[in-house]
């Protein structure tokens, strides 16, 4: 009995000490991020324009912006096929001669795994740098990754009842917000969520394109108007050519600890979520081999590291292009409870 009491007391002391450390770290990170934001913004303003293959003889604006050499592009053809490779040369229209073949229209020479291919402008539906082709890497299903939204502003619908949107400010600040739109629920029973994420540093790990993103942020949620949840979090994302792995640590910073959750005549129960609770999250996003537009995504949440039963796992697939994405899979809880989920996102800009 004495051992049990001492063990419980020790756990409480460790949790409180960890809570103080996280609060102190959060304030310190805020100061560092503000400094980093100013530094990154100034660096972007002073960054020289990159060289392209633009020439006065090339009339297509699409081809004028292409870079030769090291940049890898994804090319979507008008017949739906996808190619990836590096642009070796941009070709202008020519009548041909004894030493060169005729070019009936402008085009490019793309170095692919199949060899060098000549592609005419009329065959190209879309061409974007590989790093910009997948515009949904700033989120898994629910959890944000450490990558910024940037210019990939989006509008989404989760489970057909939660309408949300996100926008980026440069490559540093990302803001996401949403609210449920359940018809039979009153306004004070709807769920609201706002998330602010800052990506202060991105590390280029090697010449093959592997990168490490770091982030810090916070979110505010309403589960019914009286029930407020505030979290602070920090995390990192390792990104390779095909996959990305994300890890987060989050901390509930506000009281109270007990909540009453209501949803019309369907739900009415009490839940406990104490302040100073530490949680973790992890996500895997990997492109399925030979499919440029299909990804497998796995996501894990634990709202309280001292309570393993407070865990949820989401597993599914994402079908996407540079304009839209569709997610579908299963959410698994430790109660146990399983239900399907779907999500849609539109990136119009």
C-alpha cells in the first residue's frame, strides 16, 4: 500500500514537472519562431530569381517557366498518363532543315526512366515540379504535418458534416479552421476548430531531396459552445521522395477537466479530459508504387500517454491530383469501435 501511494505521488510529480517544462518550452519556442519568421521573410525577399529556360523565341508561358537540369517535373498528358523526369531542352517551333527535323509546335525533351522523350505542347495537360505536385502534404487525415500549407490553400469536407478550410502565409504560417454543419443540431451544439501552425525551419538533409520540417502550433476547439479545449503542440516531419513520417507531442493547457457533450436527442454524456494532459500523434503518408496519384495514409492519436485506452487509429487511401483529393478509410478506437470515414478537399488556386 505504501509502495502504491509513493508510486502515484511520483507519477503526479513527474506529470506536473513535465507540464511546467512544456509550458516553458512553448513560450521559448514562440519567441524563437517570431525571430525565425522575420528572418525567413527577409531571406525570401532577398532571394534572387532562379534561372529558367525562357527565351524570346518560346511563346508558351508554360514552357518559359521550366528549369533545365536538376529540377524534376511531373507531366500529366492529355490522355491521362503521368510522366516524371528532368527537362533537358525546351524546343521551339521550326520548319526543319537538312540537318534538323521539323518541329510543328513547341515542346520539350524530358529525361525519364524510359529514356529521353519528346513531348509536344498540345500533349501536355499539366506540368509542375515534383515537390509541388502533391499539394496535400500539409495534413494527414485530421493531424497537421509539420509541412506548411504555403500556396496550397484549400476547402474541405470531412465525413460530409465538417466543413473546413486552410490557407498559408508564405512558407511559415498555416491557418486552418472549420465547423460542423449537422442540420438537426442547434448552433451551440456544433463543433468548431481553429488551428495555427508555424514552420520555422526546414532542413535539406542530402542531395536526393530528403528534408526535415519542424513546427510548433496551437489549436482551439469547441465541442458544444460551453466546452473549450486548448492545445499547444510541436512536431516534425521527415519527407523523402515517396513518403513522409510525422510525429507530434501535444498538451492540453486549459481547465476544466469534466465536460458534458450533447448532440440533440442522440447523445448526452459526461467526459473527462484533465488539464495538463500530454498526448502524442504519429502519421505515415506514402505514395503507392507506380501510382502518382494514390497514397496510403496511417494516423495514430493518443490523447493521454498515461491512458493507453485513449487511442485512435485511422487507416486508408488518398486519391489526389493538383486540384482535388479524396480520402477513404476506417477509424479504429480502443473501446473497441470502428467506423468508416471519407474526406474531400479542393485546392482551387
